[in-house]
C-alpha cells in the first residue's frame, strides 16, 4: 500500500508542477493583476489546477493498472 501512495503522490506532484509551470503566467496575465492579487483569480486558478491534477493522476493510475503494472 505504501508503494501505491508513493506513486500516486509522485504523479500528483509532478502533474501539478508541470501544469502550473506552463499555465500560470498566461492565466495571470489574462485575469489581470488586480483580480489575481485580491484572491478571486488566484483561488479559481488553483482550484482548477488541483482538479486537473487529480484527473491526470486517476487516469495515469488506471492506465498503469490496465497495462498490468503491479501498483498495489
């Protein structure tokens, strides 16, 4: 079970980092500095980023299971 959680946390952390690295500057410039600074833009961005990272993690774990790589 430790192997499962280690792989899951690693996939989640890497996907979150990569998505934020590629999208943070563009989203921040689209929303504007004032909206970003006062919370609404920032909280929406991180909420959507977290949901996307969770979806990528679940899909990756499903594909690993489907291929036959022992996770648990």
